[in-house]
């Protein structure tokens, strides 16, 4: 994003003594990426975060690839994913390349027996259904329908879901997820033409310091393996922190669409970027206002990227017979465009209520075995009149 933030108690100077009431010292931790050159935060623990009583290698949870090379338009019924009791077991990776994994989850809850840490990837969780609280050592973030949660790699977290009916789209990114550079000035402030500003981001709050000792299990994913760490101190034993590296939330409903006299290309919808892909938010907006405009997108060829659309709500005018939670994947190298009749239907329309998340990877996606369980038969033939 980045934006300076702080919570709790911190000393006046970094890397100096910071005494507890009993005269002992709080334990300072630098938490960041890219060695000492990336975004980071300084965190002050009650106890050293390094006290580990046991480490166990768990199972390999790498996605099982069914199709490693794809040149066919595909679609998948996301809401056909069966709910599962626990958060981690409910996560199903559907698509993968060396830059990111994309998946769906339908958790009924989050087990009280563990905390989770993705040591490989930044995570983006899009909340399609459900609400609750994301809990980390940085504080709490409340979330609901339409929220993006950005969780930097290495962040230990738990989620308190308020209901059992939860549906999530997620990305695991092997590079940091940030806002597009073109929306920011040299000082990091969002520019006037940006479709969002600093007010729209929800940062951690309600920092609670857990002074607890015992056995605290953290499931930590690294290189596709789920490791089990047992810590002797509660992972949320933080008295205070400051910096630029922390989780945050943004509601898709706060994205302000950019419109024009004629049809605008997809980059105007861009929400996030990373090394190897971008994420766009399609939101309710006024259509083009040239007297002869065609609101429907024109046919185009994705030569250098894939196009994956996740349909959230409303009537997506360029597609026929699309349901909530459905995914379409149009691979790079071939043209795609509106379904039959969509161009004609769009002429004269003044607005749309569509809501969707688009992910454009710059390298081909592989299709997993889990994805094939949700596949729509013969989607590539749906342009035949």
C-alpha cells in the first residue's frame, strides 16, 4: 500500500532498551520482506518469539496438477465446492503457476487448535459470503461480504467466523501484493485520479496482548509442506508495533469506477498488482455515454496473459448463463469476447450492477484436480449460436 501505522506501546527510539514494569526488557522483532530492503514493521513482544519446543514436518499440500498446458476456454461452478468444518482443509487450489496459486474455500469455521502462517506467499482473501474477525499479532480486522483481506507472508493469524456459511476466493502470491504504482505519487500518497484513497483502507485495531505460556501450535506452510511448530509463548504477545508491514482490508464496494464516453479497457478496473499478475474489481457503474457507444467489451486476444473472472453478483452483461461464484478462464494466445447477443443487448443500456473479481496472470495457469471437480462441460462451445 504502504502507509505508516502503529498500535500499542513502543519506545521513542528503535533498537534501544524498552523496559517492562518489572525492569526486564520487551523483545524487539523486525518483521519484513526482501531482507532489510523491503517493507517492514518493528514489533515488541513480551517474550522472545523464537522459543519453540517442537517442530514436525507435516504433509505435502502442493496442488495436484491435472492439466499442465491449457489452450481451451474453461469455466467452473465455484458454489459447487462442498463446505468443510475447518478453514485449512476447506481451501482448494484450482489454478497455479510460479507466481501465484488461486483457490476457493467454503469453511464452516476455524479450529481453535492451531494458528496458521503462510511462509511462502502473501495472501489475498476475497469474502464472497460470511463475516468475522481476522486476528493477528498486529490487532484485529473485522470483515464482511465484499472485503479483500491482504495478509503479508509470514503473518500468523486466526479467523473467527460469525457464521458457518462462508465462501472465499483466495490468492497466494509469491511476491508482495501492492496497489498499482500509477495510482501513487513519489511519496506513496494516492493521487487524485486513483479509484480509491487512504480513507478506504481498514487497518488493524484493538491490539490485545496475550500474556500466556503453554503449547501453541502454528501450522506453517513452506515450499508446499505444512510444518507444525509448537511455541511456548502465545504468538500474539505483542505490546506494540509500528511500521509499514501489516495486514489490512479493503471493500470492493469502496472502489470508485472510472468511466468514459466509449468503452474503457480492463486496466481501469485494476485494484492490485504483484510480480506476474494483476487483480481488477468490476463494480456497479454508469456505462459509456457516447451516443453510439457499445458498452459491451470488444473482442480481444490475450496474447501475453490469462484472464480469470470470478463472478460475485449482479448481471455480468458480456456473459450468458453465469451464476454467482462461477469462474471463467480464457487462456493467453486466443481471442475471446462477449457471448452471442451480448453486444446487441448492451446498446442503449445506461448502467450495470455487476460485481466481479478479475485476475490476470502473465504466465499460463495449470489446472488442478480440484478444479476439474467443478468444471462446466464444453464451456468453450458456448459462443456457437
